[in-house]
C-alpha cells in the first residue's frame, strides 16, 4: 500500500527548531536524510521532496479564472513543507516512519494518508 507522509511547518514546529542548539538542529535535519536512506535501502521509498513554504500560493476560482494570492506564512498557520511517498505493508509501518521525524513531537506535526487505488475509486463511484 502506498502512503503519503506529510511534513508540516507550523508555529509549533518553528518554535521547536528555534529552541534547539545548533547541534540539535543539525541532528534533527539529519533525520530526513537518514529516513530517506533507510527507505531507499528497504525499497519502500517511492518519492520525497521538500517544498518551499515561503513561495506557496493559494488558488481560488474567480469569475474570470484562477485568482492567485500569497498563502499565509508558516509562522501564522500550517503549511506542507515536504512529503515522503512510501510503498509499505500497512498503515502501522507508515506511522512508524512518520514518528521518526522531528515534527512528530509537536501536536498535529505529522499526517499520513493512504493513496487510493483504482479499486478504491471504483468502489466509491
């Protein structure tokens, strides 16, 4: 089963990293590379990317087409800052991976979502 593990940047996450020493912050950032390396070694990694939280845009449908505005900054709200797409045995394994990230210690810091298959779509149409 494929799961998307979402990394969020929020005021709580920003505060968490701000309170870290330089050494603690370096160790926290190393976790992302360690997880990616481990997932590559097990064959569970499908894809992973970091997202630019400062350049995110909100899009709404206007009368004359898309209306694009700056998204709120992570200092004010929550923004998706990255993801890991994994192919794992079950939800428990996806949760185990998500719990490794530094954001997992703050309320609402990590989310996982199962990727729907063609069978899921067929069953829900």
